[in-house]
C-alpha cells in the first residue's frame, strides 16, 4: 500500500495560491511511511507526515482533491480479499 500511495503522490498537479501556480515539491510523497503496532503485529499504518496532506487528499474550497491514500487503500483492500479467498479454497 505504501508503494501505491507513493506512486499516486507522484501524480500531484500542484495548486494555485492566488494567481500564482505552485508546483508540487515532493515533500508529501517523501513523507509517506509505514509503521506497525507494538502490541498488534497485524496492524499497520501507512501515512504521510506533512501537516497539509489531508488538504491534498480531500481538497479545499479553493483546491480540488488529489487523492493518493484512499485509492491505495482501496487497491490493498481488494488484494486482501483475493488473498483471503485463495486461502479458504
């Protein structure tokens, strides 16, 4: 999922601040990391550490959304379902 989120973040288009276009810097893409739970080895968290990542993901009233985490999660969820079905058969 981390790799998919990073690939999605490579497609950022940038945004406008007033009339000036601001190109993406790659900071959010570089900040995407994975961590696991200390007590629960089946719990993993993939997330960016930039303070504005939620605005990029969800958009604002002045900037359209550029989702990168949810599409990665949706793809991972489908892969998980397929893996579970394969194990049951």
